[in-house]
C-alpha cells in the first residue's frame, strides 16, 4: 500500500503539470508519512497491550522483590512506614535474570532514605535504577537518623 503511494508520487512528478504535480506530490508524501506513523503507533500500542496482558497474568512476580530485613545491621533501626517495591525490569524478566543486590543506605532525621549505595555486583546495571527509584519513596519514623544500614534485596521471577 505504501509502495502504491510512492509510485503515484513519482508518476505525478514525472508526467503532470508543474504546479499541480508539486501539490499532489507533497500531498502524496504527506499521506505516506501519516500512514507510516500510524503503523508505528499501532505496533507500539499492540506491544504495550501484550506487555500489560503478560504483567496482569503474573503481577506479583514482576512488581515485587523479596526484601530481607534481617540483614539490617542496626538493632534499633527506625520503623518502616512506607515501602514501595522495585519494578522487575521487563527485559531482565524476559531473559530470566535473577539475583540479589547488597545495598547500604542512610535514613535522615525526617525519615527519608538518603545516600543509597550498591555494593559491587554486575546486577547493579540490571536492577539498580528500579531499586533506587523505589527506595527514594520509602519512609521511616522521624527523629531516628541512622547511617549505613545494610539490606539484601533479592529479585526472583
């Protein structure tokens, strides 16, 4: 179908009157561009729908990670008030990548997570960004600033 528009455009350029062929050629190219963009949008929308369907089938496996709080090194650490689980990156999920991240972080006097550090691991590149984004939303009790809390976060399919 797109080829048809291109052929019509070339025909108009070569065989029609000058003013008319320019207008029709531009119109024809514009239509082709719109059609191509429409195809790209439909493809993207169908990809998103497929991904949403897959996520709906297994929401817990993708949206939550196992967090091992027993690895916190401070016995009187502040009480957690809000915890947002990191998203399991879709690419890592589809490739079957699993593993654990060792994380150090601080909690300020207002209960916000600060200074998030991930200990050396090749998995930092895979899970690091989603982990940081989630941890930045965590909230702890105010008035109990704490430094260098250790946490192991496991990502399992």
